[in-house]
């Protein structure tokens, strides 16, 4: 009798299991293809390739927390990322600048008014070979060098011509082309680090996130370069002091070469774009940025319990 009861209960559990699986399959089939919500579904983002290290870290944790969320990130130069975003090919972009009024109008005319959220501050970092005697530079010296009026005995290298970094340097120096004979555009931040690690007379310009906790494929090159201190003569509080990039010098606005990171969402719905933006702004998302060496937009609070 007991065996019969056990068999009956077992059959019931199997039937319940089959029904739950069937209902789950029906639900998945009923869900329109390409839809996404706050924590699940598939959606494409386009991101500035300059920030791949920190974004990969954020995405790894986000997808671990929400296994049904499958954001697909396409890394491009800033110009290419903007082109995809403004052409309505992809409706979520991660960039190092806000949109210009004309760009906002393009989206607003399509009734896709963008939501723009800053989530971190990055340092534009100057590096030299470990064998180089150069350890400091001023903002004015850097501007002159970018205009071909100084440091002509050095090779100045940065990532590709369409990058956000090149745009930043053009705006900083007031130069439209950066076409001095000793200035070279390579292909990526990794290429810049590799070049400087092999050339004592080179100065490289990269995003700080590429130097903090590098991947194995270029960690050896990072070990052969050092960061240059920068002085800003226009800084009223410390016009004669040199500062290296750190969370402290960024927060106190002592390090002069910085840029903000923005997530821009024009999807017009509460989808994965909104979900990931919320995660980036959350305490956990901001702690990942804090750990990476960049400055979070809102510094997470730290509670300390003092026991007598």
C-alpha cells in the first residue's frame, strides 16, 4: 500500500514538472521576439571602445545578477558609435560627452527624446616609458605640443583618429587636425601602451581604465610605462603643483584632464537600457567603478562600526 502511494505521488510530481516546463515554454513563445524589460530580454548597446575595461566589468556583474538579461554591446570609436545611435540603428549609447542640441533634435523629431545619465569620471592619462626622464608636464606645454610648437623630439601617440580621446585633445588644444609630424594615431589604447613600452622617447595618451588592473594580454606592457604628473597653470588653488590621476585628485578637481561617462537611452521604454543605467547608478554599480580606479558619479557611502 505504501509503495502504491509513493508511486502515485511520484507520478503527480512528474506531471506537475512537465506542466511547469510547458507553461514556461508557452510564455517564452508568447513573448514577442526582440522585446526586453528591466532585467530580461535582448537589446543592443553601442559603447565608446575607450571604456571597454570598465564596461565589461559592469556587464559581467549585471548579467550575473540577472541571468535572463542579455545586453549585446558593440564597441566602436566615438564617431562610429554616434553614427549608429543617431541613425536609429541602436538606441542605447555609452559615450564620453553629452549630445549637442542638433543631435538631441534629431532624436526628438522621432519622438525618441534621450535620457542622459552620467555614471563616472575618467582621467585622460599621459604615459611615458619607464626609462624616460620625463615625469611631469604642464597643460600649456601639452597644448603647445599638440599644436606642433613644443616637444618635437618626442613621439606623441594616441588611439585612432575617430576616437573620443582625439576629440578631447582637439578641444583642449584648439587644433582642428593634430597633424604635427611627431603626432601619430594608432588603432587602440592597447597599441598606445605597447608602443610607449618599447620607445623611450614616446609620450602616450590613454584612458586611465586601461592602466588599472590590465588584462594578461597587455599587462607586461603596462608594467613598462609610468604615469606623468600634470600641472594646470590656470588652477587658482595650486597653479604650481603637479598631480597624477586618482580618485582623490579627480574628486578635488586637481587633476586637469578628465571627462565624464554618459549612458544615453532613446529607446522610449523601460527596457534593458533603463535597467542597466539604473544598475550603473546603484551602489553596487558605483562600487565597481570605485574599485576600477575611476571616480564614481556618486561615491558610495562606507559605514564603519567602532566598538569600545
